[in-house]
C-alpha cells in the first residue's frame, strides 16, 4: 500500500531522526484513528533509513500479550538478532540491560513500536527507563498509538505522554489526497465526482479507500463508482475488531437498528453506559465506518451483522423489537425486527405483524407482507384464525405468483363449502377454484352458501357467480350436484346491484352502445387495483373490445397495465398483458398481438396461469398463424395445458385457435373436429356465451375447406340468424363465408356488407382478407379495373397489419399494352371475355364448368379458347398459366381457386 497525503508527517519523523543522530534522544508519538495509516507511516519512515547506518528495532504490542512480562522488549531484541545475528536475545532483566547496551553503540538506534498503548507493563518500564537514560544519546523512539478515548485511558499511553515527545497526528485523507491515490491506481486523473464519491464512502480512511479500490478494479473494468465487495467487508471487520469488546457491541447494535440508531438508547442494547456508547461512536466515526450514528455504507452494516453468531444476532433483533414496542414505535419498524429475530411475542406480536403485513401490502411489498403473515401463521394454534391467516397469505402471494397461493387455499375447499370462513375469505377460495378450472365445485359452493349477512356480502357472492358464468364460462355440473337457481331450498345469488359488475352486465346483456362501453371504462378508471377483482376487470375489458370498441378497451387496459407495472403486481401484469394482446388481435394488429401474448406467457410460469393460460396461448397461436409463423405456433401447441381448461371459455378459445392453425396448415378435418368440440361444449354450457363466440362460422369455414359447400352455407346462415348482440366482427366473418358459397353477383354485395362491418369494428387484418375476396369477386365478374382498385386497398390494409398481401401481385400492377401504353379495362392482348375464359381454364376448369360459371354456351367457351390459344401462341390448355404470367394477364387468386373448386 503506497502512502498518500502523509508528506508532512514523514518530514516530521525525518527531522526527529536527524535530531537524534546529533545526540539528542527523541520520542515521537504517532496518533490516529483505526485504519488511519499509522503502521504504514512507520514502515515508510523506516524504509527511508535504509541508506543510513542506523540500527532499527521493531515490535508490535498486543493486548493478548499484555500479561506476558517483557514480551515487547523481547520482540525488539529478536528483531535486532534477525538483523545482526551476533546479538543475543536474552529475557527478563537481562533483556533490559541488553537494550540499554545497544544505546552505547556509535550508530543511531531507532526503536519503532506499533500499538504501543497495548504493551505489557514491564516492557513499558524498560522503554521509559531507556528514554530517560538516552537524553543525550543517538536514540529515536517512535510509538504508534490509537487516538480514541479507550486508548487514552491505557497506562502505557498515559505514561508515554508524560515523557517529553513530539506528537504526529494522522487525520483522515483529504479529498485531494484521495484523488491522488485514485489517479495513481488508474494511471490518470479521475473526475472530481469520482474522487468525492470515494471520500464520502470512507471519510478519508486509507484502509477503506484501498479496500474499495481493490473491489472496484476487480468488479469493474474502470475505476468509477465505489463498489463495496469482499475486500471492503474484510477491511470493515479488521477495523471493528481493533477496538475493545464494548465498541464491537455498539457497532452491532447500530448496524441492527439502521435508521433508528439515533432515536433509541443504544447503550441498553450494547450493555454499556451512555458515555461508553458515545466513545464507541466517536471511534467508529474516526475510522470512517460511521457518519454520525449511521454506517456510511450498507455493506459495512451487513458485514458487521453477518460477523455475529446467528443466535446472538436473532437475540439482538428480539431485544430491539421489545424496546421499540415499549416506546410506541410504528408497527412496521417493530415487525421488521420480529421477522429478523424469528419471534412472535405472546400477547402483542401477532397483532403487530398483521398490521405491518397490511401496510407492506399497501406499499406493494409482497415479500415482506408474506414473511410477516407466515411468521404469525407458524405459531398460530386457533383453527379459525389459521384459516383467516392462510387466506390473507394467499391473497398477498396471488399478486405475484398464484401458484404460491395454492398450498394455502387448497386445504380450505371443505371449509369454504361448510361455511367456516368469512364471506370475503370464501370468495377468495372460490376465485382460486375458478382459476384452477373447478367451476363445478365453485358452483356448488355458491349454491350452498347461507344467506349473506350484509349487502356487501351479497354483492361479493353475486360478483363471484357473475364472473364464474361470464368470464370462465360454465359446463353443467354432474347429475345431482346443486346449482344456484336449481335447488328449491335455496335462492340463487342475486345479480350484481351496483358498481363495475352491473355496468358489465348491461354491456353484455343488452345492445352495446358507446355509452355502455364508456360506462364500463369509466368504472375501471375509478378504482385502485386493491379494490378491483382481477377477473372482473379482465371480463370488462374483453366485453368492451368484443362490443366493437377495441380502441376504448385498449386505452382502459393500457392505464391499468401501467398501474400494475408500477405496483409490481406480476399477476395483474400477466393477465392484463394477455388481454391487451387479445385487443390488438381484434384490431387486426397481429404482430403486436403475438408479441404481447408471448410476453404475457413469459411473465408468469405455466403453473401460475391455471386455466387462464388458454387466453394468451390462443391469442399467440392465432396471431402467429395469421403472420404465417406456423412453426412457432406449432411449438406453442406442444405446451401442456390443464385438462380443466377445456371446460371453460379459455379452452374453447384455445380449440378455436388450434382449429384455425390446422386450416392454415392444410389439416381441415382436424380443424373440423376442434370446431365441433367447441360447439358441443357451448351448447352444453352457458347458452348466453354462444353469441359471443362464432363457432358456427368456424364450422362453416372448415366445411368449405373439405368441399361441403352446402353445409358451410347452412352454418353461416345459422350464425347470421342469431338474435342481436353478437359482434360486428362475428357477423362480418359469417357474411364472408356466405359469400364464398354464393354466385359472383351475390358474393360482391355480401362482401361489401362485411367490409362495412369490419371498418366499424376496426379489424384491419380481417378487412384485408375481405378486400382480397372482393377483388377476386370483381375479377371473376370481369370488372378488372375495379378488381385492381380493391386489390390495392387489400394490400394497404395488409401493410398496416405488417403481413403479406393476401392478393396476387399481378393484380397490384396495371396491365401493359403491346405498344407499352397502359390500359384501364384489362390486358390489350385478350378481350375481357377471353380473359375470363382463359383465367378459369388456367385454373383447371373444364369447358362445361366454365360455361356454367360464366353463363355462356360451351360453343362460346370453345371459340374464346381458340382465339386465346392463337393470341398467346399455345398449343394446349396446360401451357396457359405460364403464358398468362408471361403476358402479365391477371388471374384468379389462389384463395378463390381453392374455395370455388368446391363451391360449384
């Protein structure tokens, strides 16, 4: 360790040596706080004497050797023997005489003693005697002692100060000296803020500065912000144990108290007097560990506490907790120490911990809240109280990890059914059952509840039942199971009578309006997360979005999601993130939907999602399929999902997403099976849910793909015949499918109606597909200019969705005449009629099929084809596709090729 900022002190020692070399015996006492560099200063000074012929004796006193007579003098003589083997190192009185004999040597004698305040009494008398006999001899004695009050009371320190001496005091390093030290280490000057940061962290203690430098250069490529690591911790403990036991106890008490250190009687905890406490605080301040009563670095306090025996540390925190409780300290402060002591004092401990848990949860510190509640639960013996604590613990853990709540709630199923819990706790258990997909048991629990004692309880039960039926969807329970409304001895829970639930009920049950959607959004914004039911919030957002107001839902969801992130409510973040992805999917933003759904899945582990995992999974699969990322969607389909999920609406959405993926990857019969399962589950469950899930349209699409056009048409018509309330998006999908089974003229009008609906609900992805369908319809009618116009609109919508254009690229280009000029009505090389015939022929239609579609005679088709062959210079029908591409003649899109081949 190089010495910085000590040039004046070295100069003082050099002057003292010069005086002693002239025959004037000198005593220099070096004082300074622990870690101030006294030992280093002595070594540096002795190194300057290497070029002289001085004889040097060195020794370090120790409190552990204070009872050993002449232990320090023997050290000094042994150092002389090591330097000059001719010198013997006797013991006792002879040692004193030998030391005195060395002063008669013509060479200067330098005696350097470190920690001189701890020397044994006999060595002290010997050295004092040596000083008295060496007033006119070449003797320099350098004694380094600590400058704190404990040292000043030691006999050695007092006796040395009575002798004529020169004092060298070591103050902490200045900011400038610290800067020099840092610059020497870095090889260049460092900015002032870096220097100031190191000085503030150490108060200029050389030992601590060097320790921080060691850690900083070890853990960072370049010296910057101080890093307190292993070297710093070791230096802290080195400074701590240089003091006496009383100082160590005070330091430990201060470390355990933290910010309360200056407000409680520390001496009572440390077993010392106020004066002794102040002495220890002064010493710790001079060493650079403390700033007032607080440790300068949290790492220092942590190192001091970790140095303690675990039982002793727990006992200290227990004494602090009792002291704080007696003084009326806030519950959070008392509870913190009870937790560290692993202690629940009889009478008052449980109440303090529960109050602190509530405050911790209000501050979004779930970890602290659950630690307090877990401590109370461990020592609780009352069964009803244990139930209440288990539910409270589960509610807290639910915020960040629903899977962690499971062990607390699973044992309470029977208690909830038997009415042994409060209504609020029962509602929590019911929410857990629903989250796990046990909708049947939840229905039984609701049905068997005794009449609530207050309107608030009634509202709570009704809200849970409302969420069960509308958010989770409900499969009919097994035979004999009581269901709310079916048991003649019990009345079903009333419908929600106010607040958010009643607004959602109005939005779902009636015809959606801007006012009803705005009312739900406003109700969401008027509450904190603590006062909202997560599932009800999710249902509300989805209800707004599926009521053709996705922009309103997105705005409300973004506000709640931002709040959830700020409050570190992981479960809220995950579910709201999944909802936001679903809203993006409804808006046709499939890229954002896929990214959001995948992020939501990553936020919670699969076990924590329960049956709700079907929501982000179905959104991600649908979005990735729409993007053409079939392999990624296939990987998601390999995820294990809980079997109860398929008895909820999330399972139905998952099956629909999987079915559409099967269609996109040419597995229409597998898709048909999934869609039929969806229909069966919905028919057997809550019939009111059917209008919100267009499973009939799904069946129509699957049947169309396997060639059953008539069946497809029947399903599409049944979807359209549903009573009011289904979304514009669902109706638009049914219209597109009906168009696919209709004649060209009828098809165009149906598609235009579908497009109007899609514009209203804002689904740009479906809008791009509908425009592509309409473009193909116009082309088949021979309206080429209009077909190109609509195709370009389809391409623009697809670009906005960041997907590939659903129309053939040739439809996006204007055809070119043989003379290079553009045409508005079709390719100049063929007439419109010839284009229609050639297009269908190129797609593989027979002459008879072409005549049926175009409503012309077979003879006319043959005449048109004869002219087409001549103009394109082809010999057979098989050459038509390549020649039409060569001449940039538009053709029917592949989409309609596959659809119309079965639509007949």
